[in-house]
């Protein structure tokens, strides 16, 4: 049995070679993952553009809903509101039968 004190230390070049090998393997793995990441970046870019377009649409809708014309029209059409003294006429559909 060999005691640990009698073992020779690894030569410096072996240690450096092992470290260099670890670095090379890490770089190869990172390089192989780049195409996957570029696909994810493109997907995220498309999602961002879509979200920005939706945000712009919602901002336009919010601006519209805060106008007095929209509020008045909505109150008249959706809830049947009218100004005091105003008469609302609703057409009656005739069915000939």
C-alpha cells in the first residue's frame, strides 16, 4: 500500500492540460447552444412586437373611451339613456306573414 505522502504531485503541465481541457469543453458546449438561443431571441422579439402592437391598440381604445362622445354614445346605445325631455324612438320591425 502506498501512503499519500509518498505519492508524487502531478506535474504542472498535466494540471494545466486538465484545466485547458475543461475550458475547451465548456466553450464547445456554449457554442453548440448558440443556435438554440438565437431561435429563442427571435421568438422573444416577435412576442415583443406583438405585445407592443396590442399595447398601442389598448392605448387608443383607452383614449377613445375617455372621450365624452364615446361615453354619450355608449350610454345611449348600451343603456338606453337620454337627455331630460328627449324622446327616444325605436323602430318596430314588421313581419309580414
